[in-house]
C-alpha cells in the first residue's frame, strides 16, 4: 500500500492541464505556411510523395500530406511547418492550404449538424475501426486515453460495441477485405451517427489511393463530419478536433448556469 | 554448388543463384532446417515466363551467412509438388503464400489455408468471407468467433475458438483484412521517397525497423556504404523503438489483467520515450527519420543530453513500477504458466524474435547477422526458459534495460556528421539482395530483385508476425478463454505487417 502511494507520488502530475493550448515538444510538423517566394514549382510539386502539393496557387492538401517534411527541407524559403496542431476540419476543402495564407484552420460552424452539439455535446462515445490502418493512428488514438492526454475528462471515450457508440472513427485507406465489416459496424451504430476520419490514409487513401487492394466506396455514400489529418494524427490534434465538433453544447450549458 | 552464401545486406547478381531441380531444392533446404542454427528467413516465388521461380533463403545463425538456393518449376498444367512444410512446419506460411498467389498445388501440405487474400491471388473464388475453418462435430464443444473488429483500438483479424466449456481446445486465426497491396506498390511507385513512405507504413509500430530494412537493402543494391553517423542514428533509433514498444506492451499487459496502476504508469512512461523521438525527428513514431543514403536525424551532443536526461528519469520510475508489479502474487498468478509455447514448438513453427527468445530459442539478428553498428556491441540475446506470458513480460523488461545500457555506452563516442551526403547511384541491373533487421518484435526481412534496366522487379517484405501468429494459436490451447487477451498482448503481433 505504502509502496503504491510512493509510486503515485513519484509520477508527479502527468496530465496535460490545458489540452487546447499545450505546446508540443521539439520539432512538430503541424499546419504548414507557404510563403509567396518564387520557386521552381514543378520541382516542388514533383517532390511530394503523396501528390499533396499543387501549383497555381501553390497549395498543400493536408488530407493527402504525409507530413514527411521533404518539401520544407528542399524549399525552406517556401514552406515551413508550424507547430500548430489544430488542423482538423469538417470540410474537405478547408484542408487545402494556399500560399500566402497563415490563418488557423477552424471547423465551419454551418456544416456542423445541429443534433451533434445538442445530443453529443457533453458525452460522445466512439467506435474505432481500423480498415487497413498501419497501427500508428491506432496507437495515437489509444494515447488520447492515457493519463497524459486523458480525453475522458471531456466525456469522450472509446467503446467496445458499435451499439453503444455515437460515432465511427475510421483509420486506414479502407481495404477491400475490410469494406464489408466496416459497413456492418456503421449500420450497427444507432442514429444519429457521426463519421470521423483519422489520418491521411483514411482521408485521402494516402500512398494507397491507387492500390487495387483498397475500396473506398463507403466514403462516397455518407457525409463525413470530421477530418483529422496527420501521419499519424497527434493526440492533441485528435482531441481538439473532437472538442471543436461538439463544443457548442458546453457553451450553452455555461450560459444556463448563469 | 547448389546454393550461394551471402551476408546480410550483400547484393549479388541474380544469375549467381544456382537453379536446381525441385527435389534437390526440397532436400537441401529441409535438411538445413534439421539443424538448430538454421532457419528460413524468406521463401518466395515469382513468375518467369511459363515457369515459377522459387527462391529460398536459409539463415545460418552460427556462421552469419544466408544460404540462397532456387528452383524453376512448371505449374500451368495443374502439376502438384511435395511440400517443404510436410517435413518442417516452419515453411507453412511461405508455401501458403506461394499457393495463394500462384496456384502452386502441393501433394502433402499439412495446412494449406489462405494466408491473406491478396488482391492478385490465383483463386478469386477464395474470399475472406469463405475461409475454410476447421469444423467440429461434437455436441459438447462450442465455437466462439471474435472479430474482425475487436473491442478496442486495434487492427482487424478474425479469431475462431473451439472450446470445451471455458477451455480453449483450438484456435484458428484468419487474417488478410489489412491487405493493402504494399509489395506491388513498392514496385509501381518509382520514386525513392514514395517507397520510403510505403516502407514506413508496413507496420506503423515498427516504422524504424522496416525503414532500416528498406534503407539498408536499397543501399546494398546501389553499392552505397553508409557513413558511420548514418549507421549510428539507425542503431540508436532501432533500440529506442524497442524501448517505446516494450514499455507500451507492459502497459497493455497490465490493463488486460486489470492492474490499473501498472497500466497507467507504464502507459505514461512510454510518452517521454516517443516524445524524444518527436524532438529528435519530428514524429512520435519515428516516421521520416530513416532514408537511404542520407542522415535526416543527425545525433548531436544536444540530442545526447536530452536522451541521457530522459533515460535517467525513465529508468527510476520504470524499475520502481516493475519491481512492484513482479512482487504481487495476484499478478504472477495471471502471468505464470499462462500461454506456454515450448522450445520444441517454437523451433518447429519457426518462431523469431523476442517471443522465440522467451521460449529459450536464441534467435536474434543483432547477434547472428549484425547490421549497422551491432557488430560493435558483442550483443548477448536475452533468453527466458519457460515460454509463458510471464517470460514474455520479463524479457521486455530486460531488453528495455539492455537497450538503455547500449544507448548509454554508445553515446560516449558520437561520430560527427558527414559534410556532404553522397548521391545514391541507381541500383545495378539483375541484382538480388536481402536485408535482415532485428526489430522490437523480431526479425524483419526485406528482399529485392532488379530487372535488366535496374528497375525493381520484385520486393518481398516479411514482418516477424508472419512466423509468430501460429505461436499464439498454440499458446492458448488448454488455457481458459478469459486468458486469451493477455496471451494475445504478450505477443502483440502485427496485423498489417502480416497482411501487407
């Protein structure tokens, strides 16, 4: 018993107090900023392994970006990756960063379905499905539950059964072999339900987009409520994305208290 | 000569690999496996005109060499061949893959089941929904099906148990849900960086292991000798990945036996380790750290100071927690004598890596076929005798401490970064090369062949999980089904690494 308490004492305070303003240590490749500096755009576009960079105007699609940083290494005067980890969006187009733009990415409030904040504002249960995910996003989704990030403090947690879930969290490019189980899982979640894509592989297919072994037809059928980019997505990106999607209720609640 | 001997990361002309007739090929390779020091690291086939070329790579752990032999057979007229697996079960996964991809029939394969339902498989009627499970006809036994989607944040796979009451009699594991066609993409994507990104996503928990295998293999094909600072960074990164994953696994093991304190403490201890990866290379799991021909992550004195600080704090808290955990009878009761794999079984099925070493089977590439700077270590593999969940728990702790020691000693002399990176030549034409890396799970093997233009013609990937999934099915036999999660976690095998 005493040694248990000693262990607890030695851990100190492990939780990150303010998950919305915490800083990531060291190098972090978050939201990129593209300057207006003239560069060999063909070379820049050609450089990207996942075809995330386009020209005229030069832009990076965070839904395709693998955050490898190669473009910033070769063209440091053109592209820098900032430490801004709040890069989730609820519109696919908002993930495209144009040159000369340095504004934070925010969810478009008009696209958030009304029932989301109303029903899930203070409690959100997630069912995770890995459909060809490489286990890196899965690790980071798991990390949101550890004592450092402790996402459960917001009433957001992962559940075992889709019947207990409000949202499906998909990782991976969706393999042919997983297409059917994914659909079955989605069907088992009661309405209204949310679809969240985590990681570049899920959002755009990443490196696997033209593989004959994947089948992304599922995504064409439904409206995606939240895109959380990253390779893998950082726990802070995941948590802030989820909070932004459901935060409305919390504000309403505060007002009611007054 | 009916075979050629190569070293780890040694490229040879494809034409230097002797082609022998199938029965000699079978006898040679199965005879090799009857000696304990040998094991099969890769055995695969590819189409060559009307024939199927089979190449078998047998590693000799004592001499540090790999025996490569090959054969060419005709399969278009529905011929059948005797299997290697009937003589040594360790070949089963390789022969199942060859059968699945090319339709090669075997007369006596003991377990010719689908492996991963690859998109280009030979028999398209064999699908993931009609896998031929072993059936039972007893009214006293029952089946339990679990998955493909499991009750947690993990990858998909289907487990089918045959139970007598609470007791597991038989487990069959069906995989393939994660198949992304990565081996084919390695060929169709032509740019180095594209292949680099693919290699990193073979298994996202073994980013460093697989990207080192890819980088070393590619450099051998291009006849590039990496400088010491490149090898230094790779070696440290590989050991660091081992520490991170072993710690995470200890946390998961504690959670599976409902020991919350251990689950939380080991879970949080993984955080500073992977955050140090973040500081060093910009990604918590080490993505974009390793590339062929360059050192993206120079290890400086400042990096060393960060590492020292993190290691010091880590080790104190880690040991305190581990000592506490291993002193609790209620913990030991769950771990000891649970999920046993005997040494005989581990040799029979060709287990590799940490799980094999927990079954008293000394397989460790760092010792037997050292790559990068491992030849400087005089590495002593840590061996456990019992092969139970507790052995696989202990070995993680001891390997963590060993890796910490290695990194500490290693940091005494940090090689200075090379001034200018040398350009990589294109790969030579008609070459064969093979790269072995001891990742945290075990032996990773990448293998490549180039065509007459020096383009990649074939890229074969093997994650240690390919061998070790069968070990899990043996481990749980006669255990209670409630012990399955902790058995599964004690191996922590990769689904995507298996399914590719």
